[in-house]
């Protein structure tokens, strides 16, 4: 049997590629990256719907150690982001480490060998360390609506966009008004016969202000790296300061943002009845804040109708709402987001004593620093629970987590007999600190029910603080928070 890998990475999106690049540059050559897709890209390979783009400025949406001076727009669109990720594979020499078309069916901890045994559709891999970079945005959340399976026309989720479906002249129903709907509706409203948008609650939408970079700006970024770094720093602090003043807890900045959002709505929509439907009844930031200059004007088109009545059922040729009205449709688009918990715990990961990650998370997703779970030695998550952001670039969180995991990888390299298991008390302290900070957060007290909250009403999705605070806490592994064990020495706390 061949020697175990030092590292096995599941997922080839931003997280997985960042982990691979940093591991390679740190001198760890014995690793592989597995991905179920036919190309890299993760979320940006899956989401190819019309108008797909990032809400984070492009120069913040690149890895700090792999910058892209040639972004064409302030906010990058899906094809450009996917191309950036594909380019990383070639420029960083990852092609030989990549195993595409490889779906993980299970991962089981082998206590005797001190390794993970990972089963895939293409065979078995054994590795000392396993990193899940699958992310939380790849399992579509499909609503449980009676009759959905009986719809006669094309019906698909935004993350599984059917590019063979010609929407020209069709009667389209879009369910949901989250981030994907806000991008899709303006793209298709002008070419469909009718568009009916089913809204449960309106999102807060602020002006986007997107624009193309000039050729002069792009040359400047390419020729003067210091200018590019200063510009990136400016973008970071703009997002960090404004968001922390108003998007984590209710403050005067929250009220200012709400006034800006209402003014944006008034200027974009002249119809008072439509404005009433589109006015949020909760505090800015309680749900994801969206940015668009074209969504509101698209809803004012004569062929677009916004329906706020709850959906009762779907029939073969339409959607029936609670008032008994049937809204005709021959194409159904589900803009209903993702099942985050299923995405993170969907792969059967079996730790010590035969306990699966799904079982460990039966009462809710929980991980030390969003990275490590007690009872799952040498297993790490990227973008795990409570490490998503509502205000800044999540890539900054990923980079901090990668640095932490590299520390752990170095420890295992120095101590071949060790396995690392995060201490239960360390994980519980982190959970308690998160819950305390969430108690008076805008996500708890903002007057809404969002996908950030689990079934028990606890926010297990977002980080309730600054990016800088997280990075300071996470970038170095704290040895005292881990137990090291081996067959010879038993279990001991690392000093």
C-alpha cells in the first residue's frame, strides 16, 4: 500500500485552491485536491445564471497572494471570476494535484492508522489530514411546495440554470427575492412575455454603482503593485468600518443606510403601490443587504408583476397563491438559495467512535473557530459555521483559516506520531462567545427571519465581528486548544 497523503482537500473553489497554493508554497508536495465537477470554480462554476456577479469589489475578490491586476469591472461577473480561478490552477502549478470528476462518498477516521480513509467514485485515498473546502453554497434549497413535481414546463433552481431553455416570449415565474433573483430579473425581464415574481419579504437594496475600469486604471494596477495594494486596502477598510458601525448592531449608521435604501426605492419606482410591496419591514442588515441599480426599474416594467401572497401550491400551468388566484406560468425559476447545513455536512464524515459529522451537528452546526470539530482528528473545515460574512470579502476569512491549518500541518510534519483533536472545552468556549455576541446583534434583534438562522433560531452562519478580529484570533494555531495523541504516547495537551 502506498504512503498516506500529507493532505487531502475536498473542493476546488476559492477555499480549496487557496489551501492547495499555500500548502505547495510551504513545501508540502504530497497532497491532492478532489472535486466532483469537470472544472474548478466551486460556487462560480455552479452559478451561471444570467447576471451572476459578486457583491464584493473585484480587487477584494482575489487572493492576496495571487492578485489579479486586470479585473475589468468594479464588481466582477461570474465568467471573469471563474476564469480567475481556472487561471490559478495553471499559474500555480496545481494541474497534477487536481482530480476532477471525483465525488467523495464517505470519509472515515482510522484510529489505528491515524489517517482518514476517503472513498470516492474513483477509488480510495488515505491521508493524514483531511480538509473540507466544499463550502456552504452548493446544495440548492428547494422549497417544499405542493405540486412542484407536477409542473409541466421547465423548472429549475438558479444554481442549476438550464441554458437550453429559451425564455423569449415565455411566461416566467420566479420564486424568491434574494441575491440571485435581484441579479436575474433585470437580465430576463425585457425578453419574456411576462414575469411574475413571488416575494415572501422584500430585501433591503442599496445603490451598486458598478462601472468598468478604464484602460488607464488597469495599466496602473498592472505596472504599480503598490497602487493596487493601497486601492485594495482602501476598499477593505470602507467595507469593514461602515459595516461594523451599522451591519452588526443597530446604530445611527443603520438608520442612515435605511434612509439611503428608501430613497433608492423612491427614485427607482414611481408606483406607490409597488413601492409599498418593496419596502422592508425589518432593520437593514437583518437579512443579506443587496446592491443593484437595475432591479427596481426592472420591476416597473409593464410585463412584470410582484406577488406578495404566500404560495399555496403549484399546478401544471401556474402558481396558486393563498388567495386562490392562479398565476399562469410555463417556466418556473427557483431563486431560493442554498441548504448551508446540508452543504457542509452532506458528505458522510465519520470521526471517532463512529460518530458522523451530521450526528455531531444534530443540535446545530458547531466548530471551534469555524474550523475544527471535537472528535474529528486531523479534520478541518474552510468556511465552516459562523465564518461567513455579510459585510466584507470572505476570502480574507479563508486566508486566515488556511494559515491556521498550515500551522497544524507543520505540527504533524514535526511529530509523525501525532494526531490533532480540538479540545471540547475550547470548542464550547468559542460557541459561548459567539452566542454572547449574537444576543444583541442585528440578526437576532432586527425583526426578521433569515437563512442565517437555524431551526432553533440561532445564527450559525455569520461571524459577528470584524474581519481583523477573526484574523488575529485564527491565523496561528493555539496549541493549548488541541490535544495531540498517538498510539505510543496516548493523549496529551499540546504546550
